[in-house]
C-alpha cells in the first residue's frame, strides 16, 4: 500500500515538473541554431525536407554514430542467438506442431510484401523531399520481410546477400563521407554532400549526395533489422 | 467556434489520455501478450501525437519501430519463453 502511494506521488511530481513543457508545446520560437538550420538548409544543401539536411549533413557524424550503434546491437543479437542454436539443427514446422498460416495471411502477404518494399525504397529515395528517410525506409523494408516470415514460417533468408548488402552499404557510406571531406573545397567537412551538383530544389536528383547517402543508410538499416527479426524467429522455433 | 490552437490541444489531450490508459492497462494486465500488444498501442498513439504536432519524420519512426518491430521482437521472445517453459514442464513430469 505504502509503495503504491509513493509511486503515485512520484508520478504526480514528475507530471508537475514536466507541465511547463507540455503547456508551451508548439508555442516556443525556435532557437538561434534551429532558425539558422531552417533558413540556410534549403539554400545550402538543396533539401526540401529540413530534417534530412540536419540528419544527413549538419549532424551527419551523429547519424554515422547511430548507424554504428544499430550495427553493434545487430551483431550482439546475432552473436548471442547464433551460439545458442548451433547445437541442434532447425526443426521443420510440422515437427514442432506449428499450425500453418491462414490463407488470408498468405495471400495478403504475397500482395503486400512487394508493395511495402517499394514503399520503403520510395521513402529513403525521397528522404530529401518528403518526410522520412533512410531509417524509416529501412524499417518499412524489414516490416515487409516480417510479413513474409509470418505467412511462411519455412521461408529462409539469403543470409549471404544480406551480409553483402549490409557490409557494402556501410563501407560506401563511410567512403562517401571521406569523398565529401576531400573534394568539396575549403569549407568541406566529413560527410559533406556537396561534391555532387545541388540541382533544383524539389527534384529527385538534387541535394548533392544526400539521396545516395540516405539510400545506403536505408539499405543498411533494412538489412540489419531483417537480420535481427530472422535471428529472433529462428531462435523462437 | 474552436480555433486551431484549441482543436490541437483537444486532439493531443485526447490522444494523451488514451496513451496513459493504454500504458496503465499494459502494466496492470495479468497476461504478457496483452501487455506487449498494449505497449505497441501506446507507441501507435504516440506517433499520432507526433503527427498532430507536425513532426511526420518522428511519427513514421515511432510507428514503424515502436509499434511494429518492437512488438514483433517481444512476441518472438514471448513464444521462445513459452517453448522453454513447456520443455521444462515436460522434463519435470517424466
């Protein structure tokens, strides 16, 4: 009883402490740095979506860190689960007594999976124009694979292809960052996308190397999350 | 007549209330499966709040990762726990 009262008091205190932020939400003027990003992003980098100009370019190094964190997490999950299952081979679904997926799920997954992959690719290719980008597109691709895995438990993934895609896109991401460092002139920095022409605002082929970088991030995130789901699924069996 | 600001406040307040209810239900629920699904629902409602506040990028991430992928990872872990529990019970009975 005492514990519950203390818990409620703590929650009430937290709500009271956070109330000013909630009350002023959407009212506060953007700060100096945010104003600079909002005003200079489209002109300097040619991105219609300001969030992307920050994520890929102004804060590109943080994004590289995020990708690294995700890679480490995937490697950890894969390593732990792979060691555990090396003792026994995979059992067939029928031997485990698993029931087959319903006809509705199978048909819907056959229809939806390719469309979802296409949507994911659209999201990360248009990261500099519309909301979303590499991370969101990659997750949507992983969701497409997930639907396929749910509908057909026997389905296996081409692990070699996935590892190749993940490794190559990660390498190309860092290589492009280094290219930005060397070929953009005096003010260049790591991951500067301006070594390609900026083009016209709002076109697909614009914003320098941002579409390429975000596509690589999308492929890498998609391959990694698919790998996590596949490892979890095989371990759950 | 409601102006835009009041409408936004009402929408966010309603979604926030639903989020709190879903979160409480998820914590208090006795079944792990409902807890997992309800925590996914909290993420889905949070993504709606982000959308109402004009942050579609964050909303997409929250909807895809919070409500789809995390829920699936939890569900796979749940089924793995069940398998181990069954194996344990079988071993104990024989």
